[in-house]
C-alpha cells in the first residue's frame, strides 16, 4: 500500500461482495467508514502512512452483512462497484455505498495481511 | 521597674543547675502569665515568658561552640558577646595571615601611571611657558590665531584631565600576579611619545631659541591631540574590548559543588579571575564547612569490611594487592543499605529544620507585635498614659528576649551559628525596626544562606586568593582553558567555553496568512 505520487497505486486486493440488508425503509451494510480527501489523515488509526486520505473501515457491526461477507475493521476500500475510493471526499464515498437502487455492492479492499500473505507465498 | 520582673526570671535561672530548671520554668510560667495580664493594660511593651525550658534534650548533640548567648539570656547586661569562642580565634588568625605585609604594593602601579599622566599633561604647558620665560623679548608677537589655539589647547587639556580622572584614577581592587599587559603597553607608549616630543622640542626649539611662537603653540596643540588619541586607544583596549561577551565561564566550588555560569568578553586569565571573584562574593552562597559531609554514622558502616585470610604459601609480593582487590570486590557485591539511611537522615533533617523554622517565624511575628512606632503627635496628646519611649537599640533589646531561644535553635539546626553572634542579631533587629521592616524582612537574613558578601567584615586588608593555572596568566582566554582560584580551605575551578556563534535567519510572516480550519474526522455508518 505504498503511494508514490504520480505513479499508479498498486495493492493486493480482495473482492468482497456485500448484500445489503433491508431494515425498514433503508438498506444497511453494517459497517462504518472514515477518511476522505477532505478529512484529517493523521487521526486515522488504521493507516500505515499517516498521509493516506483513503476510505477506511472503522467499525464492522457484529453479524451484519459486511462481517458475513468478510470485511474486517481497518480495511481500506479501493473501489465500490467500480467507482474509485482512493481520491474521494467522505460524503462522495458515503453516497457511492448507499445508492438506493443497488442491492449488492462489490468492494475491492486491501489490508496489510494480504500483502504479507502474498509475499510469504512468493518466498516459498 | 515594669520590666525587671521578667528579666530577673531569666538571670536567676542561669545561675542554677539545669535539672532543676524545668521545675522552675513551670512555676515561672504560671507566675509570669498572671503578671502579664495585669501589666498589659497600661504598658506598651510586654514580654511573655516562654513556655519551654531553655535547653531541651537534643541541644547537647551537635556543636556547642558558640552557645553562650542562648542559655544565659542576660539581655540587659549584654556581656555575652565579649566571650571569644574557638571560631572567633581561628577567624582572627586567618585575618592576620590574610593581610599582605606590603600594603603599598597595591598602589605602586597606579601611582606610577598617575605620575606619568601628570607629566604628560603638564608637558604642553611647559612647552608654552618655557619660551616665554627664557627669551620673551625676541619672540614674534602672535595675534588671533594663537588665541584660538590657546583656547583649544585649554579645552583639550580640560577634557583630558576630566576623562583621565573618570576612567583611570580609581583605586584598584585587586593586585594581579603579573603585569597587566595592556596597561604597561599604554604607559610605555605614552612615555615614548612624550619623551620624543621633548627631544624634538629640546633640539629644535630650546637650542636655537626659535622665534616663531605660533609654531611652538601649534606643536603643543599637536601633542595634546595625540594624547587624546592615545586616551581613546586606552579606552578601547582597557574598557570596551572586554564588554562584549565572547566566552562562558563555568565556576564550580570544589567543596560543595555550587556552580554558576558567567558571560565575559576577551580578557586575560588574571583579569578574568578578578571578574569571577567579584561575582563570587555576591552570587555564591556562603561556604559553610559544617554542612558538607555525610554524617559519620552512615559512612562508617561501609568500612566494616571483610578480613581476608590467606591459606597456604603464596607470594608475599602480590598478596597485598590481591587482598585489597578481593576486599573491594566483596564490598561492592555486598548489599549496601547506606543509601537508605542517608535518605531517612535527610528526611529527618528536613523535618527538623522546618519545625524549627516554623517556631522561629511564629516567635518573631509575635515579638514584632509588641513594638509600635510612636507617631509625633501622639507624644504630646496622651499625657495620661506615660509610655516609656525607647530608641531603636532599646526596643530591639526588649523584643529580642522572646525570640532568642527559637532563633538560637534554628541557627544551630542549620549550622549557621558561627556567622551570627547575638550582638549582630540585635544590631540587625535594630536596623529592621528603624526602617519599618516586617518580621519576614527581618528573617530573610537567617532563613537563606546569603552570599559571602553579607558576612564580610569591614577591613582593608583584602582577601588572599591564589590563581593556579597551567598557562601563563597574562594569556588571553580561549576555549578549553581551565584555571582555579585557591583559597585556604576550598577553591573555585573555572572552565572556559566560547559562546556559540549564532546564525540568525529571517522569516517574514504575512499577518494575513494566519488562517485556520477545523479538523474533520467523521465516521459514517452505511
């Protein structure tokens, strides 16, 4: 998850497909996000690089659709249904996740353990 | 007749043995309290008898070198300060050896330079007067240009005189071990200068009896100009050069580690030593030899070491070193609890000092409430209450009695009693009363150990210090130089470091550039 300005971002990602749960009138996913290009990146407890302004998963509610689908706290969301999440404001990210017409969101998330696992498997 | 009842209580107490004192105290307490209540109404000065015996159990511990004024508080008679204790004797002998045998050595340098200066100042006048005296008739008359030159000459001589008096004619406060290089240089310069002028004068004017008087006056004026410039040079070399700070001196006293940092300019080692000593007398707390060491009870426990027995035949040559090394190693490995005792001893000492200090402060505050300054109009308008009007000395003696014991105990606990005799305390009390000081101001002198200057006696003999240095003492200060100033029982070690060179940069901040935003960390649940 290193970021070199001017170069495309490369990361090891995992595809996660979350089916939204209907709760009354709204569809909930069961997690909370933090971050964004309009936020203060130094307050992010999950990022390695404290200048990273990406969208991070700050909380996953127990038993919710996100946890069932395999989302973990501290994951960085790179794409939501094809929309980029690395250079968006907080509100734009929220909107992309809570579109009323969509039942399923397909996320590309990355976390440190993924990279470690890949590196380990490459070494053997 | 109103005071003698209380005083008699003290004085007859002193003549009896200590064991019966406690009983007498209790009886006196009851008696004097009843006496106080009757006399308080009509007298302005009342003295309350103290509630404790004069000597308590722990006063026998510690020094009993100078306690003749506390127990026998015959305040009125005032004979106690004439007894000479051991401390006074050693101090007097130190004073005797402090005085330099040749007092005049202090003034040799300034006298020489004074003579030279006077000679240089009188020379232009001599230049002007000699032709007038010797061959007045053949001199050409000299009109207004000469008068202008006369005026300028007089004015310049006056300026030279005043500035020499202001700058250079001061009694020196220190005799330096070596010559003061710059001053010698300047004196030699002045001497050469004046001598060469006289030489030229003798050859060109006196011999052929020069008739051009205006030239002679111009000659004298040029001498005075040159003297003014030499004085400017002297000012720069002697006074100004060492004003801008260039070095930082760290001064540490060897006996108790008191240290200070000073900034000085470019000086030679001996002048820096004088500078340091000037500031030593006002900055460093006074050196009290009684406050130094750990009590022996703590240190002696370390020394009860192991005895090493050697079994079998060994070489006797390396036996002793092996033994001592083994002992040291064993002593180091052994569990050492003396720090524990030191800690508790310190805590106990602090507590004791604070207790005594509290008692002293209360006693002094109370004592000061007995005294009131008499306003001028009161003396005339109250004839029906004839108060006894006292001068400061009597007032001080009157209120000294109740605080005497608390003061003595406090001084003894803080090991300050050699520095304050009863006479000096009464004198200080009188001083404070005269200047309307509060009890706290009176106590300021005793609660903190002041600088050494406070305890100096007024004598003209001076203090003997020895400058110990590996470099010649007239060399200039530079980095890494170390010298020490030694006195009989302690010394000051001075280390020189140059002040860091400061690279000062500039940053301009536009006042309109101060803008702020709120920090956002929002968390949205989706």
